[in-house]
């Protein structure tokens, strides 16, 4: 029994536990796939540990270790390729493409050393990869990668180097994962570098495995590197999750939780920038304050969930009505603020906003129309000071509300 594998397995379990704890705060499927991939790697470590113990399970544990590696690599590729939502066609393409590769690894684990069965796996694997590539756009690139991988496999089999052929498949899968993660993860992410480096080292370990077996003097160094890349990938994933959490916290600090709109803090910053831009270009900047009439009645009659739905509907209507360069923010319970850069016609803008904020609500006593009280202040006509503009727009909004 190779005892040095035990602390590595324990360390991997600790990292998996940390990932699982953090994963509860990250409901997205990417994290779950990372955990699934690392669990498969843990399965490989246990199978490898069993492989070092003499007994009748020697072949089966060898096959299990190789297949765990292969399935983990495919899981990581799926995590890198798939979007936020489930893509069963992509999953099916990857799963089907893995079948001939599993067959090749199983044949090797059974100590079969004749070329025909291995070439049959490649003969089946290439059309499988091409056919699966047509299932979904994302799988086309995956199918091409598979075909190139099978080409190297066939070359090694024709040279009767079966070990190199099998580990070439694993090399190609893990190098593909490294390339895909390099392309898909944000360039600003520090964890991205650890993940990509880890998968690249992993693939090189597979590529050099045959040579290391024949040069036992380097086996100790190879084992150290072999252990390193697993932890590089796991730590990189932890870093990416922590970076996502920091970014999410920063986003929550600047946005309204219900509507996703900028809050007062971010709005004040946007207003200052818009006024500076208007001063430089000599254009007018409009500040609109908007308060819903009848919002309390909706809350009292239909409940807070209906009030929340109303706020989201108003948000959606106003977003569609405004330009992408304008800023819409929620600055209070039922109060919204709008920054309009390069303002030209204030009358048409007010009509547009007023129309977007009119929402019919069905009540027991009949249909009730939610409207909005609107106040507008313009820079530089009224002022170029943000606080003064805000007070003027707010006062004009409440003056209209008193009339309504």
C-alpha cells in the first residue's frame, strides 16, 4: 500500500468540504459541476490507493482509476462549455463521445495489447464526435477536439505504444479543459490562472507518464508534480468562487435587491458624472424624480408581493422606454430617479415616462390605475449642483403629488 497517497486524499477531502460549504452560497450549476469533477478525482485517488494493494482487485481498480480521470475531465469540459442554464444536448454530446474513450481505457486496464480493438474504438469514436458536434453549437468545437485527440491515439496504437495512446487521450481531454477555462473565465480573475495552470500541468503529467515509467529515477519528482496540479485546480476554483462572492457583495452594495436597479449611492455617482459630461459637451442633463400614486393601496389590498410585482413591472416599463445611455434608479420605497443625458425635448420625455408608469391593477371594487407624480430639474438651466438638482426635482414631484 502506497501510504503517501493517504494524506493527499485527506487534503483533497478538506478542499472538497470547503468547496461544498462555499457552493451553498453559489447555487449556479458551474460550482456543482466543479464539485462533481473533484469528487471523481477523489474517486480516482481511492481507486489508485486500492491499486497499490496486491489482490484480485488490481485490474478493476486500475480501470476505475483511469475512467474516473476521464469522466472528471469531461465534467470539467462540460462546466467550461455550458451556459448558466442546463444544456442537455451538450451534456448528451459529451456523454456519448466519452463512451469509445472509456472502452479504450478499459481495454488497456484489462492488459489487452493487440491493435485491432483499440483501432475499433477510434473508428467508432471519430464519427461519434462528428455526429455529436451537430447536436449543439457548443459541441461542434468539442467534436473537433475529439477528432484531433483520436488522431494522436491512432498514431500511438500503430506504433504499438498502448500506454502512450491511452494517456494521450487523458492528455488531450485535460489540455482541452485548460484551453476552455482560459477562454471562458474572466481575464481579471486570479483564480483563472491557477485553474488553467493546474489543468495544463495535469495534461503534461499524462503526456509524460510513459516516459516517467521508463525512467524511474524521476518518479519521485513526477509524483510531486502530479499531486500539485490537483490542488492548484481546487484552490483556483475556491479563488474564483470567493472572487464571485466579493463581486456579488459589491454589486449588492450598489444596486437595489428587488429590482436590480442602481441604488441611491450609485445614482449619486452617476449623476455627478453625467453633469461633468454635460458641462464638457455643453449639453443639458435632465433629472427626473418619480413617485407612484396608489402604491400603498395596492400593498394594503393585495399584499406586499403584489406591491413588489408592481415595482418590477414599472422598472421593466421604464427600462424599455428610456435609452440605454440613461440611468434609472430606485431611491426609495416607491420612488424612482432618472438621469437623462443630452436632453432635448423635456415635454416628450415626461409624457414617455408618465405613460410607462401607468399600470392598471384589478381590485375587487374594479380596476385601479396606478399613476406617477413626476418632477423634472434640468442642468444647467436650474443648477449644475447635484444636491440642488435633486432637491428641485424632488420638490416639483411632491408639488404635483399634492395636486393629484
